[in-house]
């Protein structure tokens, strides 16, 4: 689900683009350190596979239509829900879906099943 370098190297590269800090939405959030352009890869959600739902679990659908849960272990586990979202996952990789200015919080849409 990810490519290139060790996890530490991937995290370092990602943390040049984003940072985790307190969010006005909820707890901690992920914020742009520098401008992210529409279509730019932000990073990869990494962690162990799980069958249990919980805090920091990202659910994906594999090529066979099976649900796969990943219990987040990197900064992307702090992404908050917001509409309109400015990022989205394509598999476990996060991409900007519009230009994001430095200091702006990165938001994903948790989907219709999410209730705040």
C-alpha cells in the first residue's frame, strides 16, 4: 500500500508537508505546513491491519471487495471530518482534492454513516 523507503523516511518526507497540532474541530488535527496543490499526494496512512473498529481505524475496500481496517500509527490518524473536505484517500494514500493553504487543517469526509 506504500512505496519507497523506510517508514521513518516516509514519515520525515510527509512531515515536511504537514504537522499535528490542536484542532478547533476536535482534539488534534493535521495541518498543512506548506501549500498543497490539488492532486498532490500528502502521505500514506500506515499501521497494522485490524478487524475491529475504533479510534484511528481507516476502513478500505480491497480489489476483491473486502473491507480492510488499518489502525493508524502515523500523523494521518489525526485527520478530522469536515465538509467540504479538502483531502481524500485513494486506497491508503491521502491526496489534496483542492489547493490547501499553509496553516489550514486537512479534512476528510468520513462518509454518510458518520454522525458527529
